[in-house]
C-alpha cells in the first residue's frame, strides 16, 4: 500500500508498542476504547495490523524512536519550560521534522490499518495521497500542512490516573472551525492533526508545531465524556 509493490506484509503497530509497554499496569491490562462506545477491550500488546512490507515498515517507522523518547521525556508534565501567564502547559524543545513526521506516520498507519479500533480514521484519496508522499520523501511541510498541536492530561486533577491505563480511538473532530483528527497516545498525550486546507489564525498557530521554534503543549483536564467512558470501562 505504501510502496505499491506486491510483497509480504509484516505485523505493524500504529502507536509504537514500546509506549504501550511503558504504561502497562503491572497487575492489569491496558483498555482500548472507542468513544462510539461500541468497542472497548483489554489489550495486552496494543493494536496492530498488516499493511506494510518490511522495507516500508522500516521507512515509515524511521522516527518512532524519536517519538518514543519525546513521550517518555515529557509525559510527567514537569519537564520543559512552564508557560506562565500564557496558560497551563509547558514548552518543549523538539526536532520539528522528526516529531511531525512521527505524528503524521501514526495518522497514516491508522488510516491504513483495518483493525476495528481505527475504523473512524478515513483520510480520503486526496489527503491519503499527500500524506503518503510526504512520509515517503520525508518532507513534513510548513506549519499549516497537517498542522500538529498537542495536549497532555492533567494528572493533578485525576487521581484515578485514567490516562495511564486507557486509550481512546482516534477520530475526526471540528475544533475552532477547522477539521482535525484527534489522536491519543499512550502516556497521556493527545495530538491534533489538521486535515484542512485553510490557514490557521495567529492565535492558534502559536500552539502548532513550528520549525525552529519550541513546541507549546497545553495541559487539559478530562472531558466529562472521557471521564465517564473511562470510569465505565475500568469499573467493568
């Protein structure tokens, strides 16, 4: 699907399995849930499918280790420079190309994967073609091209620590009048990836991943819907 050649397919995870193992509770199993509430299951190894040959898996996953290290470094919310008067969150020094290509690759994988968990990700021909080309050529584009923003769950507000033992399915949302995919990652991060041709206004662009600029990551509390879904799954 990625290279267009007929080759044997290998087992491919959408989110790196290493992150799943990082937060796997010692006495429990990670719960994956869809906010359609039609899918919620225990997952000891994470979700995966077969949609890449070995060569393409190596190419698409080229930035996986960088993404893994990013999550490991910043998931506690105490690393990085505090935002101060600009809001709750922090600023992280990142490699623009590596981090953005990693997030873009997870979106590509979710679109390609036939696992039920990713059924709400459907990029369509145009966005799929553009995303494939960018990953193949390793060109993340400008700030507005598949723009990426990120939030981190505020553990201080959630003593139950839901974000460490559950993970929600990615899905499309309209936020601030733009179309995005909301993509959860083990460790409490949520990435928002823009699939919209319109340019972000300055007040939103400052929170997007930008070349040669630190990355602003906002802390957020669980929404009522997330909290209720997590509570139902972890109590059942």
